């Protein structure tokens, strides 16, 4: 691969990138929003009881706050291969390149994994209450779905990024889980 390689993280890539990077910057991806709109049958749920995971969902009025990782040229090919294995496991996402605005100035083209609205696992349009119900009860090979949500909210907070919708969803999940005990 030639030229700079940047990767945009909006969910688990914030708190568990899984690859070495040369630089990490806060960044904004316009035209998208972070949403629990993808059924998870391999990580945070099962085929019999799917969980929900985050995806970048197109929203012309939206802007997703996240992080941009710059990858060293020598590691770019291996990093992209790793990300494809991780993010494209069920082909519910498209790998796309989009301009992202870096905090402090500058725009770079970054790899982003965007929801495929035509995929059978796409679950756009669920209310926060419906999302909370699924997340509170789902568990997969990588652990409880609620843990994924909590890690993302905490990862965003550690970077000084607020996502009121995710924070509200986390509260709804906590309420459902405490009611079950």
C-alpha cells in the first residue's frame, strides 16, 4: 500500500483497536451516525439470539465523532488485512474511504466500515427501548452485549467525547438488567 493509511474508529476500535498505530487523533466523519443497527451473530450474540453492534449508518445531517488512526506504511497491509478479517466477517459492512476532519485541523481520507442496509443483519429503525431489550439479554462468544455498549460509552468519555444517545441507551440497559436480578 502506498500513501498514508488512516482508519476511522467509532465503536470497539476506540477501546480495542487491536493494531499498532503511529498516531491517534479525534476526528469527525460527516454524513454518518454511530448506531446500534447491526445484528451480531458471532461476537455479541448468536444466530439463535442475535445481539446488536454498532455500525456507521448513513445520515446526510449526521456527523460521527470518533478517532482516526494513522498506520505506519510498513504495517498498512497487515493492518488492513486484520481489519477486514475483524470487520467484514459476515459482510454486513462495506469498507469505504471517506474524508474525516481531524481535531486541530486537517482532513484525511480514512478507511471506514459502513453498514450495508441491504444485508439481512441490518436492524436500522429500532427504538432505543427495543435496542436496550436486545442488548440487555444478548451474550455471544466475545461476552455480554451490554459490556460492548459500556466499553464504547466509557471509551468515548475517556476521549472527552459525548454521545447522549448511547449514554441514554446504556441507562436503559442498566435498568433492564437490574430489573431481572
